[in-house]
């Protein structure tokens, strides 16, 4: 029986280089980008300031998503309260008009904040693939501890020996070649050994 993950996930070959400090990491990232190799990703044990610019990543559009979620919350609050107070269940409170906008402001504000906050968190988790239950290939067990790991995709036109020689010039503490899945999946890491045997 063919495993579903084998059918839907892209199995690719990667060259990795590990560094023990930020300085050689930045130098290696710059060299990889200017050498024309396909930089897959960089894994660090903590956020590194300026690394996104060094990798050539564009600025996030998360603030745009936040505005869309916020305006959705505003529209939902005003629309729902307007319908309730003017059409579904109009009640005269001390002679005030049915559509009393100042009285709606607190609830509108709270719903705007709630939609924006929850929506941005869910969007952030989806874009970065860090939702509960998501599993990704771990290139090195110390990539979340004390090593900075650079992963480079080995494509059909990449000379593997030349690439490894190039990475060794960047003064890594460790290099390796791995076959891994490019994407992510839902599952358990304790089942990974069994799955890797199926791929072999």
C-alpha cells in the first residue's frame, strides 16, 4: 500500500551547513545567495535581527490581513446591532433613537480588536506552518538549541560535490546531505522512523 504522504509530499535533496555563531551564518547566507544556489531556509535557535533581509525575504503582509480582519469585525458589529435595534427587536430606551451609534461604539471596538487579534494569530500560524499538530523535517536536532542551520536545495543542475566544497569554505562546524520532504504534515514524530523506512 502506497503511503498518502509519499503521493502528496515533494521528496527533495538538501545540503545543510551548521554554524555556531551569527557572524559566519550571515557570511554564509550572503555567499549562498550570490553564488546562485537555491536557499531553502535557515533555522536558528532564536530570532536573528536582519536575517530576513540577508535571505532576501520580502516584508510580511500580515498587517494587511490584520486590517481586513479588523474591518470585518467592525462591519459585523455595526451590521448586527443595526439589524437588531432597528428591525428585529427595536426597543425605545428613554426616547433615544433606535439607531444610536454612540451606544454601539464600545461593542464595535471590542469586536474589531477580537477579529483582528484572532485572525492575525491564525494567519501567522498558517503562513509559518506552526499550527498544533504540524510536523516538519528536522534537519538537525540542535537547530532549536545552539546551532544555526542553513538548508540548500540540491536541484537537477546542482553539482553536489562542488556545493559541498563551497559550503566548507564558509567555515561550518558540520555539513551533511539529506533527503527530506519540502512541506509539512500532520502526525507524530515517533512514527517518522517507520515512514523513512518506507521511503528507502
